């Protein structure tokens, strides 16, 4: 058995909006269609991520979208990858995800991040009178865990639904802070290597070195984010990947993030330092035909001993996205 066949594979979707007139409605429709597709292919979980004030991403109301996805699937675990906890009162998140877990028992995940998922102006609009500092993340996490855990004598504030649901919590991160905290808390850890791979190996080491067994886990559990562009040939995959490159280039420049169609060449579209920045962002990207994808993933798993991989697929044509996840599933 190959390493790839021995681990779980999952999907992270941002409900991308294309540069056409179909807008967020089509993006949300595609998100459900993709969830149903990967469910049939045997993927373990389907996560959506909280982003705000981004015209190319339709997953801002994360809990609402998770409810839609869970209602339209039957076995797939559905969750947040993640909720940016500084944007919210822990009680609100406990009630939202407690409700989801009550409606769809055993199928809801709650991944938590400590970044705002937005610019400063948007963070202020989200939080209003709340400070929402990332420095409060450990305390907010404890409060949230208490709301989702068993009700205790004298507890004055409860989450209903939420209390006693024990919704599985993951910590997400692209630096070392959450890696250490996840280890000390005995929680599963997902590293955001799909956009910030630089500290991946060090974060895994920190997490495993600090891990303390808990009621949730008796051993460390690492999931890594991987951008995936799989196609029927290496050349086709390289062509399709230019849509993702254009999107990150737009992010770097502060331009619209709506998806753009692939191009034959990126030459003339980016400057040398921008090409380097996009390449750094996609340092973990797996781009190619089936055999190239397999080889790249086997090396990654050998180097990291990850327990699970969660794949993004930022392709312009929806049929290409479906095919990409299908090719990956066939490699197992």
C-alpha cells in the first residue's frame, strides 16, 4: 500500500466566484456540487473557510454555508477550515456549530484560526465594540470549549444548542503559535501550507514535540493543506494552474479576486518579484498529470508523515475542478 492510499484525503473550498455574470449564486451551487462529487469519491471531509470583503470568495457566512452543504450530502464530514475566532464571540460560534451538530450529528468539524481573514477596516466592521485581538485566542478557545462541553454546576451562560455536543475542534495555523497551542491542548492540527508553506516542517515539529494526550486525541494528528491542479496531462495541468497564479497575483496587487480564465503563459502578466511571491505562496502546489501528482504527494508524505491532506482546487472551469479531484481519488 502506498502512503497516499493509507491516509485520509479531504477538500477545502473557498466557493470561488468567476469573472462572469453568474456571481456568488453559481459559486455556492458549485460548492455543493463539488461536495457531492468528492463524497462519492470517498473523501473524508469538506471544509469551507471564512473570508470577508473579498469579491472572489463566497464563503463568508461560513456556518450558513456548512448547513447548506451538510443538508445536501449524507456521509461527508462538513466543517469550517476555518472560523476566525477573533471575529466572533465564542458563545455565538458555540450556538451556531452546536445547532449544526444537533442537525447533523457526527458530521460537523470546527476548525479555528486566530487571524482576522480580512483587512483592518473589515475586521472593525465585523467586531464593532469587541476588541477581537488574536492575543485573546487561547482564552476564547477555552470559553468555546466550555460552551460545547458538558454543562457544569452553577454555569450561568449556556449555548443551546451547543452544550454537550462536543463538536470536534481543530486548530489551524500558518505559524508556530497555533502549533504549540494545539499540542498543549491535545487537539488535531491543520497547517495552512496551501498558502503559507514556509514554516510547515518547523510547525509540525513544534506541534508534535508539545503534544499532550487529551480526551480528544491520544497521539498527534496533522493535516496539511495542498493546492491541487491535476489534469489528464502535465501540460494541461500547467495551463490550468495559471488561473490560480493570476488570482494570487491580484491579491498581491490589491485587485479584484474573481477567478480569471487560464492563459498560455504568465509572461508579461507579472514582474520578476511578483513571480517569486506567487511561487512562494504555491510552494506546496501539486500540478501535473496523475503520475506526477502521485510522485509529488508520496514525497510530501514521506517527509512529513502527515495523517491527512486537505486539497484546494482553484480552477476556472468547474468541470476541470471535478476532474482534478477525481484524478486524485483514482490514485489511491
